């Protein structure tokens, strides 16, 4: 892999990373040459160790650059381990390979720069075809660039390696994952708690900003850009910007939904308070009406009871008066009847008085009169006492104890 310092200038033409170096770090061969060598081991995705002429040599594969796995100043890059494993699977220890060189055979680290062939297969190009590396031009070595570039384009078209949407570290996978995240927050905007939906949408917006910065910071044609050119990176950036816009819209929708729910909750609360107030007022009025009705019923009952009592008292008084009047009338009638009977008897007795007989000489004076009571008129007559009738001088009720109108008792 190239380790570019200040004396190395780097620029991009199309999808090929171009690295130019001075002769101070290279040995120029008289022309293409080749060696047959035996594989000792694979160091990383684009560097191997071989043996020929009884000596071990480190070989840097020409015109291909794979992600870092061994650089002391860099983290392991996306697909670096995969590129190393692929090369290990292709070049096993003991395999015989053919090394073909270009203009400059050695790099600044004394590594040989070569196209590595296993049979008729250019391993450099196979790495690019599987999306595990990008074309790179180490000036003036161009011998294998065209074949590596063609293989790279095939890999891109087939979505191999760094172009796979299923590998988490690739641009395609990140953008696809971001699209899935955006779709998720869009679906959650109306299906979950608005606060949760907004938080998720804000996180996706931030994720989009990170991805846009990653694309913008990737140098066209570099490994960080998966070898993509300026126009291709712009397409990816536009895709992410559009997705981020959708995430922002989802966040705004979540805010709007939260505000709507808040307003709805406030309206419900207000309506509930109004309902409770109305119920309490209705209950108060009903209780007031009930008490009033009870008081009115009580008053009416008391009034009816009073009137009934007065009516009963009047009836009793009237009955008593009637009975008294009847008793008085009966008494008067009985008295009148008694008086009439007395008169009738007196008249009857009067009519039975014997004719006048000349008076005999007066007898000797009788002793001083004493009060004598007779049982009845017959006894009085037998004793020579004459009865006294009602209406005659000397009649008194004390002489008429049986109230028959004849005083002779």
C-alpha cells in the first residue's frame, strides 16, 4: 500500500488514484521483466512475501490499493480484513506465481512492484473485480492499470465488496441503512409517542449529517471513497441530503403531532372540566330542587294536615252542636209534651170535679198547718187535700214531683 509523504503528490483522474514519486525512491529497470517465485505468506490485501533466487522478497501488487490492516497510524479500514483473507485464499504458501514488473521496480521501502500472475490470472485485477481494492497509478508504472480499472468497474456494477449494500461499512450499505432508518422514523411518526418519534427523527437527521460529512470528506478515487469519482460521490451526497430532508420532515411532523396531541389533550381536559362543572352544577340544582320540593311537600302536607285538623275540629264541633241542638230540641219537645200532658190531665181532672154542695159549717180550727207530702193525687184526695194544677195559684214544681202538671204530692 502507498504511504504518501510530503514529497509525493496525489491527485485524481476519473476513478484512478494517481501517485507520483521521484527517482530518489525507485530503481528504474531497463524494461519489463519477470520472475517466477514461490509464495511465502500474505502480508495484507495488496502485499505478499515470496522467495526466488534463494532470497525472500516483499512484493507490492501494482496498480491496486486495498484497505489498511497493518498501518501503525491507521485503524483497520472497511474490508481490509476481507481483502487480506481473499488474497490468502488465492495465494497459499508454496504456490508458484509469476512476477511481472513495470518501469520502476522498487518503491521507497524496497518492496518490489509487480503484477502477480497465478497461471494466466492477474491477481491484482481479481482483487479489484471483487470490490476489495481500487485502481491506483504509481507514476510511471501503468502496465496493469487498464486491466485493474476494467475489473474494478465490473466489481462496481456487480455490487461486489465495497459496493455491496449488505456490508455495513460500505457507502451503499450505509446509505441503504440510512434509507431504512428514514423510512422507520417516517412510519413511527404517526404510530408512536410523538416525543419518542421526534427523538428518533432527530437522531436520524444527525446520522445523515455524519454520512454527508463522510462522503464530502472522501477524496474522489481514494479508498475512502471506494474509488468513486467526483460525480459519483455527488450522486451519493444528493441521495443522503434527500433522505435527511425526509428525516427532518418526519421530525417536524412529530413536533406537529406532539403539538396537536397537546392541544387535543388540553381541549379534552377543558371539556372534561366543563363536563364535571356542568355535572356539579346540575347536581347542585337537582339537590336544590329536591330540597325545595321536599320543603314544599312538607309545607303542603302540613297545610293539608292543618286544614284536615281544622275541618275535623269543625266537623266535631258541628256534630257536637248538632247533637246538643238535637238534645235541646228533644228536651224542649219533651218538656212541651210534659206540660201539654199536664194541662190535659189538669183539664181532665177539672172536668171530673163534683157539683157544688153547700158548705157545711166550718169545722173547728185545725192545728197549725204542717208540710205534708203525699205519694200521689189519690193519696192527697183520700186525705182531703185538693190537687193544684199547673197555672193555678199555689202550683209549684215541688208539689209536682212526677212532673205530670198536677201538684198534689
